[in-house]
């Protein structure tokens, strides 16, 4: 977004958003949803793909005038290079890395650059003709409307497999602070070998229990975008990210819950492929034990009744199956401004291994997680 475009948007911003808008406008020069796609290097099909999804909580642009006073949106983790690089160090050995809340251009570049550097030390050969370890895509962009959203590239994807097609969709419905960012869905089609592709959809849905109807409209938009974008009926599909939809036992047992609404919409979008919630598929014997991706402790010091499972890895495809899955809050010993950071974000990362039989998915990949 150009400074002139930002100025036009600011001129019509509603008063209830003045403070966050002024913060965002202090030093905003959005770069758009650039992607670094790569042509495929020949490879034999079949094998395993290590997948990570993580909300990294970098929700404001870099602010040169006040970066020493305002490290991040109030109540959020510090907006510093050290945290970005620490996140990259935990994720660099995965094959497919989906990130949410990557609005800060500087922090996003630091994460992606560090992934490329550290990714060379994981015992995995490059699958890209350039010799790079990762291809990147980011988005959606924020240039679509005259007023809001103000900032884009809220999502990013790093892939060891070539990205042969990419696209995105900005949700038409949003509420409160979420209207400031181009929240939506990011798509990348990954190529393994001849006839082997996988469609990946990364998303971040509306936050807040009070905004359930907005979130359902976004789910409908997500499902429509998947249905219109996904490839052949036999190609595997991954849908992952921060859905802000609870998936506890109570929610799974309630046919009218947001969780079951999400499942119905996604299954209709990917049909005739079967679709599974990868966590439930792996942890069928105890699906609610250690499943929460939002911690009990809130930013204001109060406690939730329990951890909440709101991040997901959904897998669709008759020949595809999750092999393993775990969560990790990425505890750290990082100190910023004399204060311990603790967990690297306010979400847990979901870390999974996905299998495709030979001839139906990505190429053979050496499994070597962090």
C-alpha cells in the first residue's frame, strides 16, 4: 500500500478506531502479497511431509519513532528481532510452515530469512532449482478497498516444495480490531513430481466469542474459496491455521456448535475427498488431553477455565493420512527489556507429520523435525 493510499483510508476511519489507526499509520509502508515461487526439481513421489502451523503474534507494523516505548500491541509478546529469530529456529526443520499474524513486515522478513539460513542444517536437500531451501508466499494484500483494511500480509507460508500457484481471499466480514487487517485465506499449490500436487489453505478467522456470526460468514467464504480453487478430486488438501473455533468434547458433541459448522462446510468444499481433524485422528484415545492451543493465562493476568483448542490441521484426501501430531508452546529463556518472554507466542504451534503414498502426493522427504 502506498502512503497516499493509506492517507485516503485514514481520512474515512471511524472514531472508535482512531487510536489503533494512528499507531498503524505511524510508519506503514505495506509491501503487498509478494511470493517467491520456484520451479520444481525432479523428485520421486511418496513419503512424509512435516507440517507446522503457528500464530506468531506480530500484529503491528514496525514503528521507528516509538519502537523503544511500544514493543507490541498492549498485552502482546514483544515485537523484537530476537523473538522472530527464536521462532524461526524452532520451525526451520519442518517442510511446510504456515504462519498467522505476520503483519509486521520487518519481523516477517526476519522469520523467513532465518528459516532459509537455518533450514540448511536439517539434513534435507533442496527441492528447488535455485538451490534455496524454501519457497515463500504471503498475503492477502490490503489494497482492495477505499478504507479498510489498512494492513495486509497477515498470513505467510514457507515450503520446501515448489509453489506453482498461489492466491488469496480477504474476508468480506470482520468486526472490531479485525477490520484493520486483511484477514482471510492464503492458498499455495505445491508440486512434488509429475502428477503430484497438494493444495494448502492457511487462514485466521475472526476472534471473540461475541462474533460467532461473523466467524460463520468467514467460514462460508473460506469453504467457497477452497471449492473454487482446489485442484483435481484426488489431490490432497491441507486446511490449517488459527480458526478461533473451540473444539472441546462439548463442542464436538453439539451438532449446532461452530466446530461442527466448520466441519460441515469444509467437508462440502473438499468433497468427494474425506476430511479429518488431524489431532482427533492421532489422539483418538484421549483427544482432549493436552490439546489446547491457547493457554489458560490471559494477557491481563486472569485465567481461562481451561486451555482452548482453536488451531487446527485439517487433512483431506483418500490416500493421505496424519502420522503424528503434537503441540508445543515453545517455552524460551528469552529476556527482553529485563523481562522474561516465556512462551514465544500466545498460541501453541501445531506440529504434524503427514503421509502420502507413492504417486499420490509430495516427493520423498527426510523426516527430521526440530
